[in-house]
């Protein structure tokens, strides 16, 4: 058997990848996010559904009805933030959006400061994966492609 040395970050990544979300305290929530201070957002959970937009065949998310109480979530430098606009920190110019994946998530990888800049301009539809073990801390924030 060969011993393999890995960094702490790689070990944490392996742990998250191999451990079920329920065991690690990670939750995935869809909803509307708004700014709350310098490094927090308030997420109001909504029921999300993915479907075709009109006759174009393009996919988009629909946030239908509220499913829970708002949650205040912190975010830091390690955050994986993706948005639908190619220019980080800016609102999408119009439909169809510049940069979206096949599942209608934001594709442009941006820094957490860009999330703050974007939230300063108003609320946005997002998919948030956060750690809810002690205090809510965002791991991943992906903007949703809306119709």
C-alpha cells in the first residue's frame, strides 16, 4: 500500500466529495438573496422549477412560492460564486443571458467581492449550498437564469 500526502484543502475537498450532504451539514436552497452587511446575505427560500422558456427551447428557472423563513448566511474568500453575466459584479444585460450552463446556472466564476457588488444593486435569484452546522456559511452561490 502506497502512502499519499495531500494538502489540508485537498483533504477537505475529498471529505466533502465522499461524504453525503446530510452527514456534513450541507444544505442546498433555491430562492431570492439580498445583501445584509459586508459579508452576509439573507436568503428567502422558494420552490424552484427548471423548464423551457417559451418556444425558444432555452432553459430557465421559475421561483414559485415561498417555502420557509429567511436565513442569514455568511460568505468568505473560499466561496464558489458563479453568475450569468460575463462581467463580474454587474447585472445581466438582458435575455438571453451571456453566460449560463446547460442547467441554467451562472457559468462565469467570480470573486466574493463581486457577489457583494451584485447584491448591492438589488436582490437576485440564486442556488446556495451552505454549511448549517454552527452558523450558516455559504460554500457555493450560483445565480439562476430566469426567464
